[in-house]
C-alpha cells in the first residue's frame, strides 16, 4: 500500500513539473527558407506592375533580397524532396526590393499565405556589386540580430547576381543545400576555403580585420566555387578578387588545406602534376633594424602523380630533382602573386598575418592594430619553400 501511494505521488509530481509547448507553431503553417541572396536593386516585372497600381510604401530601392523556400519535408538535405513532381522544382525563390531586409521579409506576408521563418537558413550569398555600394555590417545587421537564424549559417559572395546561385537546372536539387554540401570537397581540393559562418563573421567585422569569402560563379544553372573575394576590414567593402590559385595558396598559408595539386611544365613544355600529401606553413615575425618583417616557411611532401612525357621513366636518377625544382619554383611564384595582390593591389591582410603578430609580438600588435592593413602593405614577407617528391604513384616500367 505504501509503495502504491509513493508511486502515485511521484507520478503527480512529474506531471506537475512538466511544461507544455505554449509557443509552438505548426511547421505545416510556416514557409521555411534555406537560402538568402542579397543583390543590387532590381524590380521584377511583377513588382513593377504592382507598384504601378499603387502597391508600394515609403522606401529607397537599395537592395533586392531573395529567399529560397523549401518544403518542410525537404529540410536537412536535398534528397527525397517531398512529393514534388519530376517536372517541378523542390524549392521556390521569392524576391523583394527595398532598403530594409526585415521590411522586405515582412512584405512577403502580404504576398504569401505562410510567414517565412529562418530556423533552417543554410547559406547567405551577397553579390560583389552590392558590397561595393554597401558595407558588410549594414547588410548583415538584421541577420545577426534575428534570433531565428542560426550562427552556423555560411556566408558566400557571388561575382554575378547572387540570386542566380539559388537556381539549379538539376532536378530534385535544392541549391542552398547543394552549396552547403560542396564544402565537403575540402578533402579533395585546396581551392575550397574554410566556411565563414555568421558567428565568425560577427567577430571579423567587430575587429575590423580584412578577410576573404568563398566566391560563387554561375552559368547555365550550374554553380561553382571559384576563388575568393577580399573584404576590406576598415571599410567593410569588397575590394578585389583572388583566383583559384591564389585561394589554394591562402589555404596552404593557413594550414587549412587537406589536399591540393601543383601543375607546371617540364623542359619539353609538357604538363607535370604534383599532388600534396602534406603541407605545413610556419609564419614567424621578426624585427630587422627595427622594422617589422615576416618569414614564411612552407614544407611539403607529395607524389608526382601525372607526367605527359611518356618517354621518360619517372624515377630516373635526375628526374625527381629536376621535377622538384620546377614544382618549387612554381609554388614560390604562386605565393609571390598572392602576396602582391594582398599587399600592393588590395592593401588588405586577408591571410591572417595580424594574428601571428598578435600572438608572437603583442606589444607591437597593439601599436599597429588601428592601421594594420596600411602597415601590412609595406612589410617585407620572405617566402622559403622546401618541396620533396616522395613517390611516383603506380606505374609500369
């Protein structure tokens, strides 16, 4: 009897302490958006016709925001996109133009039957043309303040219209998920940068440090990672682009590359390709006659994976040494090209030298941090490369 009373008491206690989901919202009644594209203003034909009929409000057309809405049962991946027919895209893009991202979002509520919600936002793409006009912190202010949007959302830039990156000609593919999932290819190529998420972006903007964002290019409904864009720390504007080889060098400098290749040409002008198995970068700050300088040491081991000279045996006595010299010279050229762009063309330390200075010489960093990009642009950077071919893959003699 005592045990029954105790069990009943515990049951009542558990029931009394449980909370109900009083603020729940049925997912079927919401419009989930997985992608956001920000572009220079461009009214659609529908918007223009509606405004001609008086459907407008007080605004300055400074930005076009496009959201990619997906079915509730598609969230989490691009596979099994619900009950969409084979001819129907598993997503819908809706755009609006104005001068406030939040206000544009609220305008969707008088156009669509379901309010949009950003709990499942995966990617934000901003066009370089817009970043020439507006500052990064202006464009992302609402996004960073909104509690619905997760800080793990990835940020990219687009060389063309950002809204075009949210279009795919492939059936059953949701572009926002596709862009996010392409980041997995870091294991195969060093042309893919570490993703910049909102929480990291917030810190970069607050510290006014220059940084890079992965660049997207589109053609015929296909989207590709191609290089990166440089965002100037003190202005928040896009100042220039890095090509794919520059991006590779950037990942090697930051020790974030898991793979990569270096291609050059032999004495017969035939292509030869070196595949990285290991790359280690060491950046050291030093003072030379009272002036700041950086020493960059790159050490890499890899294999000669491809040679179009079919008449030469890969492991012939002098072949590895000659190939190493060519690959080493090519890597040095690539690094020098990257440093020239960052220091002379863009005058922006997007490679993280400031962090090395802050750690290794904090007193000097405090002296230079308020005008670091200017100091960086005239600081000597000495690059030393040590490259070794350790094997030649599989071959038949």
